[in-house]
C-alpha cells in the first residue's frame, strides 16, 4: 500500500477483491472504471445471490402452494423489508418494486397525475434533470393540460431556493427534482425544498438514482412523498428499481398497469384491485432483481455511509485538484455540495475524441450529453467528459487517469 | 486505383504502426486533409446526427464520378471520414453503391463503425452508398 492509498479510510484492495470484473485488462491496460454514474459494478455477494436464486429456489411468487414458490415469495418480501429499512420507510407497503428509476417516475407521473393534476395545474422540475425526470412530466402535462415549470441552474451548477419559491404558485401540485445531478454532481437542497413544498400542500418526488449509494437516505426524516432509485447504480442488478411513496397517497392513486398480481378478483363486469404494494406491481416481477438489490443494500450498509462519504470526498477532491491543474480544463458543476462526479471539457477538444483516447488507455469514462440535453444547452456545450467514482476506485487510478487526460490533450490539441 | 486497391493500400500503411498512439496520431492528421464540405451545404438536411459526434456529408456528381465532401465536430471521427472518402470518392455511383468496405475492420477501427458507438459513422457509410444508388439514375 503506498502513500496515496493510505489517505483513504478503508482498505480498497480488500473491497476490490469483491469485484471480479475490475481485475481485467482493456486494450492491454488495467481497467479503470470511472463510469459509475452510468452503472456500478457488482460485488460477489450480489452475484452470488443471483446465482443462488437460479440454482436453488427459482420459482414464481405469491399464491404458490409448493415449497419453492413459498421460498421465493419469502425471499422477495424479505427483500422489500430490507429496502424498507435501508431507506427508513415506515411501512413495507410503501416500497414498490419497479424496473428502475425511469419506470418508477413514469408510474408517479402517470398515476399521480391522473388522480391529482387538472387543467392549468403546474408541475415544477429543475433544469438539471435527467431526461427520465423530464419526459414523463411533459407527457403528463400534455395529457392533463398542465404546465411544466423549470427551476433555472446557476453557473456553478446549483439551484437557488429563491428561484424555487418564485416558481411556486397556488396551482403547483408537485415538485420533481433530482437528489444529486448525474451530470454536475450537485447535491440539491432537497430538505429545504420538501419543507417549503409541504408548507404549501405541494407533493414532492425525489430522483435518488445518483444519491442512494453515496449518502444515507431516510425518507421518513426527509418527509418526501416519493423517492425513486435504481438497483444497478447501487451495486445491484439492472432491471430493478424502487419507488417509495407515502401510503395514503398510493392508496388514492389508480394502478399504473393492469394484469396478474395487481388484482383481488376479476370478472368481466368489474375487477377489484389488490392492496398495496401489489396494486402497483402488475405481472411476474423481477424476482431475482428484487432479492439481489436487497443484497446490494446490505453490502452498502456493511461498508457504512461514513466510510463511503469519506472516500467519496477524498477521491473527488483529489481528482478535482489534479484535473484543475491541467491548463484548459473547465469543470462543469463546481458546487461545494457535490457527489463524486466530475464533468469537464478541455479547450475545444470534443468529448468523443477525449473519451476515445482514454478508452485506448483502458479508462472508462462517459462522454456526451448524459441524458441531460437541456442542461447542455444551458451551458452551451455539446456534451462533457464525465468521470464518476465508486467505493472501489483508488487515488492511484486517478493518477493514471490524469496522465491519460494529459496524453490525450497533447494528441488532440 | 480501384476501391479494393485503395483499401489494401490503407491496410499496408496501418500495418507499419507499432502502437495505438501512432495509429490515432495518424488518424488525427488525416482529419486535417479531409475535403471539407462547402459552408452552403453544412445544413440540417446534410447532418448525420450521432449521440456522440456529428457528421455533415455532401456529394456531387462530376463527370460520372461521385465526389464526397464532409466535416465533423470530433477530430477522430474526421480522420475516419477522411479515410472513407479517400476510398469512395472519384468512383462511379455503381462502384460506390456496391463497394464492400473491409479496411476499417482490418486496421482495427471496427468499433468506430459499430452501432453502439453512435458517432454517426455507420449512418454516414449508409448515406454514402445511398448517394451511389441515387446517382445511378442520373448517369
């Protein structure tokens, strides 16, 4: 262990051993995976949970009388309780398994709007939202003849509470905002926003896709109405996500999709819908996904958020300092309250070119608009190069990345 | 030179590079030689939008041969376009339409022409061939 690694609060070598994928070479160089904002790699405990499910108890859940079905059902419902504890929800009925954050937001945009949004009502989002927290609301506005209002993004990548207050009117029904920006890294002041919204009877949806594995989230303390996140960005599998919602609200919302599992009784004359949470979970769910995402939550808890946040800050500050020292580098998103994400450009080098050279060096970063086109328009840029970090990344990797950026800059200037 | 001979020549040139850096430095250089599209043709109709980089392409029919001009906002994309144009420009519409492009794969740039790259290059090759088909009616 050398000096650089000693700065970190944990033994990352031990953590890396739990991620088999990280020990490979790409284009002849050791893989450096800095594309964690897109998806994280999976630890052995998650991989083994998936393997074990298919090897020993794969079966369809709910209403089955046989051994395997009972076992799978118990595991799936236990997973729901694990997630409930992980985010501090009061009731397990408040945890809905979805396909991902996008699916979860679509569910709310559809069902909440159907129950509560009427012609002329207003929905507020921010200018840094991922397309998945823009488009469902645009669709809802079109459907309900409502109006979409956007909180402007400031030059440092933050939003101002004054601007939020200015946008709120007596027609505002819901504020949907990201907890942490996937492009800028900004952690939004959601506590304040939720409290303002609550005082005016406005509902809130928090897109937690980029926050859930970087900071402790307690939905009861936050007092948000909805909180959505994805399994695959928190060391779990793809195809599963979670929608938390307050029970009383969920009860008033109509189902999103119809089918098996979401019903109590079906006749051709009238169907009675099932109770929560099943009312919002039509069809055979991603059973193994639910079980594995709970395993991922347990894995995160075993590391602990104190350690995670120390690591995040250490690596973010180190990389920001090193990158800023390179002439011509401009970082987009310079808020002091940031998750471990750095979006940047160098002079007029195109992000695609920079990303291509870094890939040759075995370094995985994301280039492009990061599904935040309006945000790119706001900064008048075509896209950025984004390095986003996870618990298994090291300061040595940052050093190699910085050398790579310098090399690429030399080749492309 | 035929389209096939031109491709073989490029493969020979690229076989001399000992590492990826030399190869990419050469591609970046090639980008500077790209026959640039005239400003009047750099219109939204001529844009081939990729998720990552975009490409503008124009074609003229001169004495029965297609002459391509293009541009891109990314220099590596520009270099690869330059290679594609050097291979296909100056040939008859039929030759362009029927050309089998094997050199990209052989010089280790296959990933740049895969749909996952989304840099506009795959669509550009299709568009070049479309010009070949469209111009066949004119000659």
